[in-house]
């Protein structure tokens, strides 16, 4: 919701409330949204970290047009990796 209203920092702050072990139990959509929020802030290191967590959490697979695949496409486009 925060990302949709142009507030990526609030999206990240909300996710950080999980803290420590709680983030281990975060859902794939939440991890993906945090990754996208970090992209919005040009923090590609943290964006990739959260995208990778989401990817691992869903068993190392994703469809072509999922939100997570779009985050990875964005990272490749912005970082050249």
C-alpha cells in the first residue's frame, strides 16, 4: 500500500517491524514489496537481498510475469547484472 502511494520508506519501515526472526516468517509478497521499495530508493543491494529471500522462500522458482520477476527485471535493467 505504501509503495502505491509513493512512500517506499514507510513500506520498508513497516517491514522492519518484523525484525530479527520475524522476517524469516514474512510472506513472499511482503519480501517482494520490500525489494521493490528498495529499488524505488535506488538501494539495489538491499533490493536484491530481499528479492533473493522471496525467491528462496517460494522454492527457487517464479513465473514470467510475477511481481518478483518484475523486481529482478528492474534490478537487471538498473544495475546491468
